[in-house]
C-alpha cells in the first residue's frame, strides 16, 4: 500500500508492478481481497496474516506503547468473511490497550506491531493466535479463524520501555489464549 491510492507488488519473476485505484475505498477493498486470497491459498494458516490498508503517520508502534483503536471482528467462514462477532466502530468508546501487556489475543499483539497513528490494517488470525479450542461462549465458536480490521486512532509511545526485543513480556510466549473479551470490547488497560 502506498499513498495516493497506489498499491505496489512484485510477481514470481520479481518484476515490480503498481496499480492506481480510483478511490481510497477501492484500494482498501483490493488489499482486503489480497489478504483473503493469501489465507485461502495457504494450506495451513500458522501465523497472523497482516495487510496494510492505510499506512498512517509517525513512528511505528512497539511493545509498551499505548493505543486507542477502532475495530471490527468477523468470523472467517467459507473462505471469506462470515458474521461480525464484535465491533466498536459505531460506539463512543475506543479500545485502549498497551502492546505487550497480554490483555488481548496474541494475534493482535503480533498483528499491530509497526502500525502508525491513522493506520488501518487487516488481520487474519488463526485459532492458536486467537481463542483456540475454547472459543468465546455465544460469540466465537471453538477453533475459529478470525478477521479484524483495526484502525489506530491515538498512540502514546513509551520511549523508556526496557524490552529491547519485545519478548520480555512473559504472556507473549504462552500458548494459552488471552482473556475473553468483556461486553464493551476486548479489554481495557
């Protein structure tokens, strides 16, 4: 994804290509479909798939930084988007989180690294990086792959964060999924 509604990529022969879209929405819709195609062409999804929709501005976020985000989450069903199971887009309250705190699912912790203020990203998260075999009663069936569109609205960078590799937070290495979301979002710091 590039500014001014451009996307660039290279093919199997490493030849570079650029596409200019008529609108920001068309460029974002194309990028979402590319991410879904990557997921569908993968025999087994073992890690988080990330696709930038809008790059944003400023410094990329790292572990320890605090974010306020708007998001929508879908179940990945029948090789595409299923039903929405959670969203705060039309609510007054943004989700607050500190990256690396272990308060959200592991797929968010990984998938949001490097995002910038005003950035939007599409995440496809396999069950092991989401809610695993337990799911979330009444909302997320067991072993569900999830799709999120996340937008970083506010960022508070934490310069004094001591973890040089971002791996010093013990909950990030745990195979257990993060806590189940509460009624008004995933969690609040």
